[in-house]
């Protein structure tokens, strides 16, 4: 009953966040092109059409045509026009937008490599080819079908088809996501330190410090055996419902301390992966004629992703991510809210383009293990069962156990 009530409250919160963010965007972002008139008030009117040095505007519900001399000028001498979403997209540089999409190519491949390494920490073996397929399938359910089934959950389900260590495999998928989020924090935090400006980044820095502090405390529990024993965490877990599963999740997490090299390699992979994503987003911003330095994008784009990762957000943080980017990028240079919203949508398009191939995985059944892989898994399961049976201490019985010869 409590679980159902919690899910109901969470659903209401998600809907409220999504509705509030979308309402903000509707009322603050220009959805039509506007031009500033060359009068004392610099009146802003809707621009219907531009013909060389003639402008067709809508003023007082009337369609009018004015000349260039009636339009206000920017410092560089160009007409002061504030483009809405259609205008921003229409004026986007197509080749740069295509380059932003192509730059994203290595991202799913790097995700696949990291997943193999993270699974290896749990002694779960997955080929790189199968990892690539599962990564694309997970991205498809994340970005192409938001709100139906989570991509991480689908990926975890498929991985359990390749191993008998199901709890460890599922745990690893979510640890893999945690490593990815930590990479975002590390990248954004490093850039804030490099380009330190308390007026611009002070609040973001405080939020990241609190987040890093929480992650550091979690890391201490993971890597400090002495602390776990001092707090009797194992004994506490044994008293909880589903204690065996909780202990296996704990052991899977703690296993990271025995494979520091693989964990460090996964984190380095994450930094390269996230940096590639940021370069792609920066090129897309340039395609939309947006201002701002590369360092600013290395800070604001990952912070936007971190905000989108908050669990109470609606699926794929619809509306919330756009709201965050409007807040961040509309304050940089001459960027408008329309450009910032177009950037958020552009980033979603990039992710969607490279998620669509994942539909082939469930459609073609490529996620299922081959017959040879099934035999190998069955053999491994039998070997593990035999090892556990041999290691099990003898139990009292009415008749003495036969002695092996």
C-alpha cells in the first residue's frame, strides 16, 4: 500500500514539474520572429516576412510593410531581429548541425566498452559485440520510447540472459550509470575551477560541491571495509526483507574496490565519452548561431544532464532540461531563449538519431544468446553449483554421509 502511494505521489510530482516547465517555456520563449522598431520605445512587433530591405510586420492586428530605416540596428549595423523557434531552426547552419550529429558516433561505442569493463569487475563476461547491441537497445528505449520502459532496465534484463549472476549483472548496469554521472560531475567541476567566476558559477559550484560530497561519502562506504564493519552494515542488511539480494548487491558494489584498475579505466572512458558529447553540443550551438565560450558549454551542458538525471523528473526530463538550458544559455551574450530551447531540442535529436538503430536489436532477436553461448552459460552455472556444494559445510544427518574414495 505504501509503495503504491509513493508511486502515485511521484507520478503527480513528475507531471507537475513537466507542466510547470512547459508553461514557463510557452510564456517566456519567442515562438514567432520579432523585429525592434527604430522608435523611442524600441517597440517589438511580430515579423511576418523579410524581403531584402523591406519588412512585413503585424502591428495592432494589422499587416504592414516598413522599410529598413524604420528598424532598429544592432551595434554591428544589422537589423535587430529576435528570431523565434521556427526562425532559429530555419537559419541554422545545416552542415554544422550534421557535423554535430556525426561527432556523436563514438559515444555508443564508448558506452559499450565501459559496460564490458564494469561487468568484468563482477566476473561477468560479455563480448564487445553483444555489449554494442545492448547499448543501442538501451538507448532506443531511453530516447526513442521515453516513459514506456527505462533503457537501463531493458539493458539489465538482456544482460541477465547472458549470465547466471543476475543480481550482480543488474547491479552493474546501474553502477555503470553512476560512473557516467560521476564523469559529468567531474567534468563540470573541473571546468568551473579552470574558469572560476563566482558571479557566474558560484551557485553551480556550491551544488556540485554538495553532490561531490555525497558521492565521496558513498565511496568511503564502498571502499572502506573497516567502516562497514564498524557500522555493522552487513548485520543490518541481514535483518531486512530480501536480505540475500541486498547483500549480493552490496557485494557487487564492494567488488569495485578489488578492481581499481578497471574502475579507473571506466572513469577515464567516461571522461572521453562526456567530452565527446559536449563537443557535439557545442557544434550544434554554433549551428544555431549561439554565443558563448567552449568552457561555458563544458559547464552548462553537463549540469543540464545532471539536473535531468534527478529521479523525480518526468521521463527524459521533458520540459525540465529545456527550462534549465533557457536559464543557462539565454544569459550568455546575445543568445535568446528561442536559441537555448532549440539547442536543447537539437541535443535530443542527436541522441535520438543514434538511438534509432537500437530498434533492430529487439526486432531481430539479436539480444538472445546463441546456442553455443547458452551451452557455455549452462556449463558455467553447473561448475559454480558444484563449487558451492563442495564448499558448503556438512549438515547434521541421521545417517553418516558416505566417504568418498
